[in-house]
């Protein structure tokens, strides 16, 4: 086994671990099932990457988002570490080769979406791999009592049955006490081993501002605070409107949401990461996996759905541990809108069944058909076809997915890929027999290495430029070669996808538990009330409210949120009392003074604190009034 400190320095350049990281790593290396709760930006990935590198074999990483997997794989590969991901976007042949490389090659990390775990090809190959660790990122997604439950995560239990001797490391940045217990139960922990770093962020100032004109306040915030920022809004239209308003006030800004084409999203994110754009205005589609350390402020223009979501999004500020601000702009109409959104997120069971029936019709699936079928899914086109409201369909799909009937993925850019299916001798014979394709095949071989072994990314436009032809001509040639089984071609895709995880059933037999439905609604209402309480509270430290929500009760006031700052103005601290007392005694040692004159002569503290100090000194016989109502020292 390699030294974990040498691995840390070699690949990450750090000489020491952050608090709890080494404890978590050692627990994993001892073969213990482990749950790690570290705040956003707390270095969760190192906790599974280091122990996996320290041991022989491969680490299986379960992650919820394709974009998140891509980012982590790219980061590892850039460090010289062999890592790959398998997602629903990949061709069956492509998956087959990738899994073979995990069995027979030197791959150290295999990233899987939870949906992949039920496929026979994955189950069979996993048993042939030398696996040293199963890491589950965003582990709160396995709990239906959490704010971001994903039914596909329940499939991970099968992985435990398949690989009972392999330790599990579950990681999350947001989990209530109830969810912490549920994660361990769902993942079949042999023994409870939990490492929890306090969620307290001492460099983060939580502020709630009650505003009617939120855009004007946002401009003031952007002008008063330096550095880059994130502004979260509830819907896609608002991202445009708010970004345009900021730009009209000479503030560098751009918008981001899941409805944009993936290359455009990637470019907007890249511009912000590189500080070419100062402020990104976005929906909650932005943020997971983003590792930008110098974010100085995060502003929520709308009330979030839960404190879990708010804490995670707000926590993207100040990862460099320098002072940063998490600001919530709120008013009474926001609370009404939040209540309406919670109600609308629980459509009737009849509406859920109607949406499922429409899906079956849309893809022309007969009862009993469709198992494992994946389709491109455009929600706007689907709603237009059946004259359905998009928000209702969106919420119905969440319940259909929650019950395991379907799974969905956001739109992501996946470039075209090809793989040669002949060996070199067979290909050479084809080139001789088909001289018109000889030059093109040579171009492919010159432009891309590894075509005989793996799927390789290609750019049809670049190939067209090299041959002075059109992109369509290149695609025609590639399709011809595919038809003659020389290669396998996977065209680029940018569409969201929907997969039927079970055979299509009669919509009336769709299994939606009414009791479970009612309980989930109750939990959603409770989360909503917690958000409103946080926004309305003006008597308790914001940090303490958030920490108490996550089970941390013995905490101190932060002394920097808006509530603490206001309280500090009213509270007379010991050092202030002493400074005011000394000044009072110095002034009265010269001559007695009228109360108003004494208060005005003091320079320490505000008027309220001066009066309270004088009153205390009088009550404790250190000052007295004479017959002319002049204050003097009682010596």
C-alpha cells in the first residue's frame, strides 16, 4: 500500500490533509463502511481518490450527473490518473470496450450513473474487476426524506449484494440527522461510521434583506462587493432579465440555465470560471461540481425550495476561506409564490397517470414493451403535442421517475465518436479493393490514434476542412463505411434523454402509493416552512438557524450575519462598557454634568449604550444626582 501523504503531494500538491480527510481515508483503508459529511468545498473527492490510488485495483464511483462525472474524469486524467465514465449517452459497443479496459487494463476510477447498475453487462463485468472501493457521491440522493431524492440511487443496494466485501464510502455536503440515518440504512452499512465536519462556515456572512425593488438592491450589492458572484433565480426567463439588467448598469454578467445548448452552457461557465464574466445569473442547474474558490458573493433573488438547497448554493461563496457573503433577497410575495410552487410540485395521481400515458403514446410503446429503451426528450415539443402545461409535466415526470418507471438526463454535449471494427490487415485489403476510400481512411488514421482499440472523438467539420469538402460529405463517407461494417459511428448529440427503466404498464396500474405521496408532501411543506422561518427570523443568528437545521445545536453566534450585527448594536459588551465608564469618570472627575450634556460629551458607543452604562453606574452607586440634577461621582 502506498503512502497517502506522498499521493496527496504527488497529485494535488498539498503537504497535509484538511480536517477529517485523513480520518476518513484511514477508515476506508481499514475496510469500514464510512459516511463523510463535509461542507461544500470541503474536499470530498480527495477522500475517495487518495485511498483508491493507495491500493491495487479500481474504485467504482457512483455520481448523479453526467456533467459532474465528466468534470471529475477530466480532472483525474489531467493529473495523469487513468479514469473513465460510462453514461446513458454511450453506444453499447463503446460501453463494452470501456468495461473490458476496467477488467484487463490499468483503469483506477470507473464513474457510473446509478441507472447503469441494473444493466446485465455492467453487473457481469463488475464481478470480474478487482475493486478496492465503492464511492457514492451526493449520497443524500438515496434518501426519499431528503430534498434531492433520486430513485435511481436505490439501485446501489444491488451493488452491495453483488460486492459484499468491498467497503463503501458515502459522501455528501447536506444531510439532516434523519437523512444521515437513512443513508446508512439504504446502503446496508455493517456498522455506523460517520465523520462529520461542522457545517459552520466562519468566513461566510449570511444576510437576509427584505426588499421590494430587488434589482436595484442587486446593483448596489454588485457595486459594493468586489470579486465574482453568483445570482440564483427560480426560472429560466429571469436569468435573461436579471443578467440584462445588470449589464444595463455596466456590470459584467451573463445568464445560464439547463435549456441552453450544452456548448453554449460550457462557454458561459468557462467565461465565468476564468473571470471573463464577473456575475453568472442562473437557475439551480448551475453549481454542482463547480470549483471556483474566489466567489465573493452568492445572491438568491427568490426563496429556495429548502434550506438544504440554500446551504449548498450559498456555500459556493468563499471556498478560499476569505470573507464572502451569502445574501437572500426576500419579501412577503415570495412566501406566497413558494407555497404555490410547493403545492404545484405535487400534481394529482390522475395527472401523473395521464402524463405517463402520453409518454407511452409519444414513443408508440405498447404495454409490456420499452424496457431499457432510451429516447431523446424535448419537454417543450412533448407538451405542445398533447397540450399539457410544462410545469405540470415536469412535476409528474419527477414522480414517475421516483417510482422507478423512467429515468431522465439533462441535455449534455457528446461529440461524435468512431471505432474501426477491422484489424489492420482487413482494413488494408478494403483500401486496395475500394481505392476511392483509401485517402479518406488514411486521413482518419493520421488524424486520430487508437481507432482500432477504442472509440475516439472526431470533428466532422475539421475533417471536411482537411479534405476541402462539406461536413455532409464526411458524414456520408462515414455512414458508408459503417454500413459495410468497417467502423461504428456515434453521431454527436445534445438532447436531453428519457429511458424506460421498466416495461410500459397500463397507466391506470401505475403504482403511486397514496400514503407515501401524502408523507412526501408533508415533508416538502415542512422544508418550505423552515425556509420561511429562516427568511422571517430577526432574533436568532442566521448561522445558528442553519446549523440547528442540520443537527448542530451547541453553536455560537457568528457575530457577522445581519441579525448578529443588529443585535451587536443593542448589546453592551464588556469592553464597550469599560471604555464608556472610563470616559464618564474622566469627565465627571472635573465637574458634575447634566445627563444630556454628559451623553453628548462622550465619544464611545452610541447614545443607547451610553445611557445604559450611566444607568448601570447609577444603579450600582458609582454615580449619583445632586439637588440640581447634575450627575457626579459617588466616591
